[in-house]
């Protein structure tokens, strides 16, 4: 799929949140060999330098590299981007995303995103990022951004999995030609989702794993996926696409509990997902 900028964005990628610093080089080089093309990073993850070393071992031109502006960097967007590029040892990002619609000022978090995004628009003029986007936006916040800013987000990265299906935001993305990038696709093992009887039955019927069922379901929705793993075996598992029946997809759609695995109150002490 292609962004409004003409860039190609790839469905299959890897996340790096909580990735082992020791395993990153092996994981990234193997992932690229297997066909993973998106590498999702963030200042908050604390491993940009290690990722930068790994990127020296692969062909940068084959990749779509994202990173994220943390909440205490609002107001210093250019400096934050420069630091990311320095640590990753690259000249330009493919997409720079606002990590949360929250600014932390003097240690106090509060909801703020519109002015930050307007400043991020100016980063495009520097040529140091090819596009900008957002993460963890509700439908109301995303609509406001689209209506009040000049540059439509190139990517929206939000949680999406069988137990939390952010359908309204996904629909807005479809309406505006914005690729939806799903994080927490497998819920990091939370709520025992991968042992859900429905998912297990679909996996048995397709002779595959429950992870492959969920990731294939998301890809059939034309979403980008960035599952994180430190395991080479899991890289091989997650890359395999399973063509699911419409009946299987409907069953997965029916599992929605509207239960996020990523609660902002644990991070900031405020609920940013309440519109």
C-alpha cells in the first residue's frame, strides 16, 4: 500500500518495545531476510542505539522505519527527531509519529496534541522525515486533527486485536486513505487471548497457530502489523499468512470485548481514551 506522499508502506513489520538489547541485531537482520520491511521504534523504548547498530547490517533502502515523539518532547520536536536519527544512524525517517496525545510539562501530564502536530508538520520541510503520523488517538481526536491541520496523518498506529477492535478509528482511516498500523495485535499474552476457544478452533481447522490466525485476520483487514518478538522461531511463525474463510473472520470479529491492553492511566494517571 502507498501513502499520500507516494511512499510504500509494508503490511509486515516488527515492533521493538521491550525488545532485548542483546537480541535486537539477530532479530532485525533475520526479520529483513524473511521479508519483514517495517521496523517500528520509539524514543520511549530506550533501545534506539542498539537498533541503529542492527540497521548497519541490512539494506536501509528496503525498509520503512518509524519512530515516535515522546510526551516530554512536545515543544522540542526538531531536536527530538535529530536525536532519533543520530541514535539510529540514519539520515531520514520514513514516518515520525506522536506517541500519545499527551504533553508532559514540569512532570505533569495533560492532554495536548493539536499544537504539537502543527509543529510536526514543519518537520516535513527539514527533509528529515518523509511523513508524520499519530498513535493512540481516539476517533474524536483523529477527526479534529484531520479537520484542523494541513497534513493528514500518513499512519495511525493504534491497538487492534480480537479483544479490542477499534472499528470507528479504522473506518476513519479507510475513509481518508490512512493505513492503520496495529500494535498489541497479540496482546502480549494478556487475558490469555491466544487460548480463546474460538481462536484455537480456527487454528486447528487451518493447521496453524493461534498467533498466525490473529495476524492473518488483521492482514486481511489490510492493516499493517508490527508484532514484537525476541524469538527467531516466532519470526518464522509470524511471517506466514493464512487465508481465512469469511466465516472464520466473522467469528474473530465477534470476539470484541472493547478491552484495551494499553491503559493510559497506568502511564500518565489520566484517561486519554475517554472522548
